[in-house]
């Protein structure tokens, strides 16, 4: 009886490990190891609803690797993939346990900062930008240095959906690109009297 009970317990443990591994794989971007877009959208929707319902701060960082196409063209896609993997640790180093990073697509990453004010979010974004700027990625043609542009948005009462928060961060990101890259731009710095829209540029 004891042997059977131990065998069943062991089988249950292995089955749970397999389920946990499958669940993790379903939520993880295979290349970078960050959350994939689908899992990120789920977390974003929940955080947005909490911010809307309870009036708590919520900030979003939209991070884009500068000149990434040039890196792929010059150094090859294998080096480009190494760059995408390499930026995750510097990002994670500045996050709290409640914060979330995921790959949005291509060379774009989103960082979700529940409870973070605009001041806090800008501070985190600048530290992430600085950390990534100190990276040197190995390649056959020599080290590859990276820079990032970061757009920051914060939840506002006029926002109707998570798409509005993403769109605001995306506008700020393009502001950072237009301003010369390798910088952080807050969406509130660019905000006009134009109402929020759910269309992401």
C-alpha cells in the first residue's frame, strides 16, 4: 500500500510538472524567454481593469531596439536573435516582482508597471535604457552595441481600453525615434487635445 501510494504521488508530481511546463511554454516567447504577446495582452487587460476600477496608477513602457534591421543586415540574423535575448536580463534587473515584460513583436518589448506613477516609470525606463546601452553582443564581425528608444504612457481616465494605453506608449516611442533615438519620451509630453483612440500607430 505504501509503495502504491508513493508511486501514485510520484506520478502526480510528474504530471503536474508537465502541466506547469506546458503552461509556461504557452505563455513564453520562444526566442527571448519573455512573455509572448498573447500572455502579455492578458496581463495588460487585467492590469488595465484594476487601474480603471480602483483608480490605481498604471504605466507602460514601449521599448524598441534602435536600427535593428541594420544589425540583422550587417551581422546576420543569428546575431540579431542574440540581441533580442540579451536585452531581457537588463530589463528584468530594473523590475519588481509585480512588473511584467513581454515581447510585443519583432524587436519591440512592452513592460507593464502596475502601481507605478509617471515619475517612477520614467526612472525605470531611463535605467533600462542605460543598462542596454552598456551591452556588447558578440558576433563574428566584432561586438555589437545596442541602444533603445522608449515610449512611456500612463493610465488616464479618458482611456477606454488597454489598446489606448499601448497606442499612447507607441506615440511616445515614435517621438523618441524622431528626436534621435536612444532616449525616453513620455506620452504626456506629446499629448495634444486630440481624444484617445484605440488605433495603434
